[in-house]
C-alpha cells in the first residue's frame, strides 16, 4: 500500500470580529492540528457534529480555504508549496462533491454544458469527441443521454447528486473529497448514490475522503475513520473497531446517540448533558471535558496527547 | 377500523387532502384513518412527498387555502369534529388542546421578542393569566424543558440560543397549555445526534408525565425505533403498513417497509449490502388504479396494478396490518370493508 494523501498537523484559523460594532477579535480554530493518512484506494471517513471543523478540513485539503499551518502531501508532494498553475493541474486529480449539488450547479446551464466546461478547460476533450465523452460520463452515473439537454431544476435530488458526481469524474480524478454527499437525500435514494460511489471506486480505483455526520453511512462506506470534536481529531482507526468499541468518551456518546432501527436497542442519553460548546471559545484542556462523564481534574488543564493504542488505532484522551 | 383498548384522544377517519396543480385537484393524502391514544406515540414515517407533513397540517387545519383543501374525512379530537368547527373555535383549540412543533424552531420564534416573553404571551392568550402569573408559568415551563439557568436566560432572544435549546423552547411553548395531543414534525432532524437524543428523551418524558398523545413525524427509522409505541408507514399518500413498534421491525411486511429497512446503513452492524429501492416515488399528479408502489416492487403481480389492496391483517393480528396483495392477503371481508 502507498499513501495517496498525507495530512500533517493541518490547522485553519479564522480571525472573527464580534461584539459591539465588531470591536472584539477572536481566533477561531476551525481545524486544529489534525493528521491522517489516506491509502491508495481507501475511503477515509471524517465524522463529527456541527462546528467540529470537518467541512473546513475537507476544503483545506484542496486549498479551497488556505490552511494556516501544516502540510498536505499528495503522492508525496507537499501541495502547500504549489503555485497557481500547479494547483490547477492538481485539481484534475482531486475533486470535491458537496451535500447540495443544486447549489453547485449553474441553473442556467444545461447538464451537457456543465459537464463540458471542465473537460474543455483542462483540455481533456476536443469539440469533436465532447458529445461522446459527456454521454459516457452520464452513462457511468446511470443517467440517459437525454439528460444532456436538460437544466438542473428538471432533476430530483438524487439525480442532481449523480450529475455532481459525473462532473467530478469528468476529469478522471484519483481522489474525491465528498462532503456530506448523501445527507440531503431520502434513505432509498441515499442507498442508490452510495452504491454508485462504491461501484465507481471499484472500477476506477478511486480514493475518498468522506465527510459525514452519519455514523451508519460512514461505517458502511469507509475503511478508516477520524472522529472530530471542536477542531481536533479525538479518535482514529478502522471503522468496525471504532464503532464497535469506541475508546474516547465522545465517540462513545456519539455512538450511543446514533439511532438504530431496532426498538430493543433504544438510543440512550448516557450522561451526555449540555450543548456542544462554541468553537469560538472552546473549553480549556480537553474540549470535551464539560460534557464528559469520565472527566478528571487533569482534563480541565491539559489537552491530552495523541496516543497510539495499537498499530491502527489512536485516541486523544487522558484515560488512555 | 382501529380498535385500541382505551378511548383514543384523536380519531382520524378517511382523511383526504388535495392540492391544486395547474388547475387540477390531486390528492396528497388518500383516505387516511388512524387513532392516537392517551400516553401513546404514533410515529408516521415515510420519505419526501409521502404525505406525512400534509397529514399533520390537515389535522391542525393549517393547509394554505390558496393551494390545498381537506376534501373529505373527519378529525375527531375529544368529541369535536375539527373539520366542521368555525375558524374562531379552531384557533382556541390550536395551541391549547393540540399543539405542533416543527423542524426549524427559528422560523416559529419571533426574533425580536424575548424567549420568556413569547411563552408568557402564549399562556396569557390561552389561559387569561395576569402578567405576573404568566411570567411565573413561563419560567416554570422553561425549567420543565431543562433550559439551564432558566431564570437568567428568560430575557434572552432566540438568536442567543443554540438549535437544541430553541427546540426546547418550542416544546415549552407547545406544552404551555398542557395539550391532549402534540404533533411533532421532524422536530430533531436539524439537530446533531447528541442533542437529538436529549430532545427525544425529553419528549418521551413529558408525554408520559402529561399522559399526552403524540404524533411524531419522521423519515428516520432509527428515530422511530426509539420513540414510537405504534408506527404508520406512508407511501404515496396512504398508510401502507401499521403496527406496534416491535412487530414492525421484527416483521416488516409491506415490501416498501422492508426495502426501507434494507436501504438504511447501520452503525450497529458490520457492513452489509445495501439494497436500494429502484426508481422514484410517482408524482401526485399521476393516478394509478392499483398499488402506487407496484412499479418499484420486486414482488409485483398483475393484480397489484389493477386494484388497490386494502389494509389487511398480517397473520390474523389485530394491530399489525399491511396494504399488499402478495404479503398480506386480505380476507373477503377486508376486501369489501
């Protein structure tokens, strides 16, 4: 195995003005010193709740938001040092798909024109073969050639997500960052899109960074997962072991609160009281300590160091 | 007809609601019948466009008259047929005997009025309390729904509250007059799971304590499993299966219910193959004489396209019923009922 993506100590800070007339300034640490590796052909999940920084992390990987510190290595090369031209070339290799494809499709462009644009821009197809290539791209995501002449509003949510995927695939990328790609879809349609992505992954040997709040979807689609809380990765490992035997009390709470379709396994409140803190003023020490049923005095004072508990698993918690 | 052991709080009979699309009326819910008992949570589950929200709005008589109308049926709440009441009486019942909470609390809260003030206003409107008593009552309600430091936060504005806290405020407001029936339309869908679980626990506890009936509308079968006593699965404007919660998950009988369960990725089990449902929900402008699921159903037979099956007993059960010629063969009595 070789790594397609290595993320080292990546951080993204925002300066936020707030208070009366914006006179106060605070640094928001949206992504705070995260590291992970995605192997060739792997689906790597990032899971967490609102404000945990998972979407910012995803966008930082493509420098759609410029990271404040750290490294992103694509096939061994640190893309942080790439100039504009090399970044544009890189974006052929790494594509992103979003939760709401409607917002990322131009409502006044036909689907054919939408798919043609990146192909022409990157010189992947001449005018002559364009039509053929677009038909092939549509066929790959299960849409008829007729779709080419239609506009985004003529499609359902599931079909629009297929179009979003077709557009991402048009440039034959190696790595796809998928930010909540199925969250807006009904379960039956969600399953269709997940299966499509699995099929494409197999056929093209794609790697994924798959961002989601839904643990069930992540367990289904991903090989490994990182759990984020207020900008930090608190636990990491293979999906089955992380969700069967979560180590971090936050992962445990998240797992216990995730609904499962079995009335005999009613989800439980555990002892997780309180709200998710604002990322603007995260609690001292371990950010999770005010909600943690196992908090100790040290948790208030120091952020726990990352500890590898096995070859594949790691956790940031003073309990381990 | 349903025959629950105790007297139901709500009885819905043959409810049909139509919408006008390009000058034509089309039914969004079709001859719906169900009951809700005291201290009972009925979950109505289904995907987009199945009619679950329209059902709640019809019961509340909140269908916008410019677009839709309740075309037939009865909605009986404590001996009152709500559909025949004058609007002035209905206004008194709404928020008093029955209340509703929605997915996005921010759109139902007044952004320029304090949290406490809004609840107090609701209490004064329905109960005619003095300003002072209304304030005390509002504070009590905020404590009920466990707003931390309620007294201090009484004068906060909605934007100062998190999503979960706002939903608690909506619940406080809905329960201000101790209604007999609460309609909750996807109340936790916009919330993070660790907050969702708190709201579900709160709703279950308050329902129990007030001995209230609750209709809980959701698309999430996991949420259904944790909150419902009974479940009605809707597809294409009809109830296609209903059962107590254990039976529904033990023996999903309608092919659509079964397919929904098999298309849901589960966090509590190792990866299994997902079976998606092919095709899409037929638009409400399309009429079919038979089962509206037939075109997507792997078990469909010619008769499924010819006639709509009745809700028939599953294996002689009095509480578990499904609308399927193949899986729940109706008796002659059920066919002609």
